[in-house]
C-alpha cells in the first residue's frame, strides 16, 4: 500500500514539474504580487490583457482589444444590419472621399469619436509582466482595469443608433448620386463609396450596396464613343453608357498613318468633343482611318473611325514598278509609264509630274537638290484625266527638250539599255480634283524601274 502511495506521489510530482516547464515564467513584474483583479470580473470595469514583443506593442494590443470589447458590448444591446467592428476605418475613408470630391455625406462620427476618446491613461489600474516562454521568447503581458459603466454603455448605444441611421441615409444619398452623376471620375468615387458601404452592412442593406456597386461598374465598363456627326476633317463625339451621356475630357490620343490632328475642343457643356483633322495626305490609302483614345481615371476608351470621302476626294496609289522604253517617235527620248490604282470615283486631272531617277533605293526626296552623273531630274506637263476607279497608266516622254543636260540623258538611256543594274524612281504627282481650286501633291519614293520591251 505504501509503495502504491509512493508511486502516486512521485507521478504527481513529475507531472507537476513537466507542466511547470511548459508554462511561461514571469521574469519581471510591475508589482511584487500579481493584483487580485487580473483575470477577474469587476462591475463597471472592463479588464483586458494585451500581449506583445515589447511594451509599445503590448499597450497597442490592449487598447485594440479594449475597443473591440466595448463595441461587442454595444452590439449585444442593439439590432442592426451593420458590421460595427470595422467602421472606424470606413468613416475615415468616407471623410477622405468627401474632401476630394465635395460629395456630401451625412454619416455621424459621434460613436467613433467616443471610441477615439478611449485612452489607457483613463485606466483605474494597470499591471504588467515580462514572461519567458518555453521557446525562450520574451513576451510583455499588459493588463488594464478600465472604467466602463452602464451609463457610458447606454450613451454609446444611442450614438450608434444615430450612426446606423446615418449609414442608411448615406446609402440613399449614394443611390441618388449615381442617378444624377454625369462625370466618370465622380462615378469611380461613388464606386469606392459603395464598396465601403457594402463592407459595413449585413443583410438587406448589404445587398442594396452591392447592387449599386454593380450598376456603377456596368456604367464604367460600358463606356463608349457615340458619333454625332462625321464629315471629312471634322468629327463630333459623345461619351455614352447604357442610355446616359457623360462629360468628356479634351485630352485625346490621335493615331493615323495619314491624317493629322489639327485641334479638339469640348462643346455642348462638355458633353461633346469636336475633333478637327487634315486628311489631305490620305490619298494613297484605299480605306483611310484614324484611332481616338481617351483615358478616364485609368479607364481607356478607344475607337477607330473610317475617314469619309469628301466632295472632291481623290485617292490612288502606285501599285507596280515604274516602266520605261525608248520613244517610238523620237529615239533620243524616254517614254515613262507610271501605273496607278484609283480608289475613288471623283474626276481629277494629273497636271504634271516631277521625276527623279536614282541608283539608290533609299533616296530621300525631301533632301534631294539635284542630280550627279548617276541621277536625273525631270519635270513634264501631262494634263491626263481620270474619272473612275481602276488601274491606269500615267504616260509621258522626256528627252532633249526637258530639264537636264543632253549628255546625261544619253548616258542614262545607254545605261538602261546596256547594263544589268537597278535604278529607282521617285518624285511628285500634281493633281487637281474636278470642281476644286486646290492642287494636291502626291509624293512617291523608291519605286523600282523596269525596262519595257
């Protein structure tokens, strides 16, 4: 029997020692003996423990838990669809949105001002310990006894009910603001506000906030340009989403291979944008267009627009190599054939051609000032008319009567006839649309020259 009792006592001692080894051990205290109120319950007081790696983090932890305990006490005594545990941060966000956009908000901050008034300096008592844990880490355990009476609780409940009604008013105001909004940037602010309100609410009001947020997102995602009028050189656009128009901004990105932006301006109280451009250099494209891009607070709206033909629009291109042969009537002359493809029906006349012949395929006509012994420059009048779409040939002769020394022309003819070499043509074709006074210039470069039999 004694042996059995001895075994039980020994086992208890071992288990106690093992348990002691697994528990944290106080290595420093603010008082010699731990106060009786620590881990206790006292009327009209909240007793909280905060833990951290140092005194500052432990005090911050206890302050956070103190506010959470007070909010939980309020939540137990109210009936609300609002998640009040996160609203102090939300209020700050709402205030910031209001300042940036001048949007009115009716949210009362009395409840949160009361929470902000909670300070550890108001504590009735405090006690701390530095504890060494089994893993050898040191933690600070900070305890406070904070006064909080039923009167203070009832005051917070009343303030919360006022704030809760303000959230509903804010939701109503948000819905009206979305209906009245005509600014994309304001829409995005309203979206953020709807997102924050959705976080606050539970139940039916959360569903309302989510629906409003979805409506705003659809408005933003469906933004597009609507053409009001478009004639060559002038385009008027509106910004549309669903069946609503929104204010436009005047900043655009204009992209085109041939058209050149002249100016753009807001009209109709900023609800329309007038874009003026020059399409004179689009005559070499069968279908010429340009692209407009606008950025609305990160939402890029873009669209491509086909340039309409004007009354005297002429568009054509050189679609094959330039050809030449000796003139059948004058052996000293060269007859040139420039193949063109006409894209428009409007009648026009080619008045004259300036032709450059060069050994170099990368000849820059804008820098060309005259020929050397291997280049020649000719000007000739043509007055050849075209009146329909199709493939045609500009034909003209150059020789002794044209610009350029006779010896150079003879040399050029001999080279073409005797040498196996490559030459390239470039120059200007001057055209005059029928019924128009303006002469247009078509510049071409680096077209290979082929001898024609």
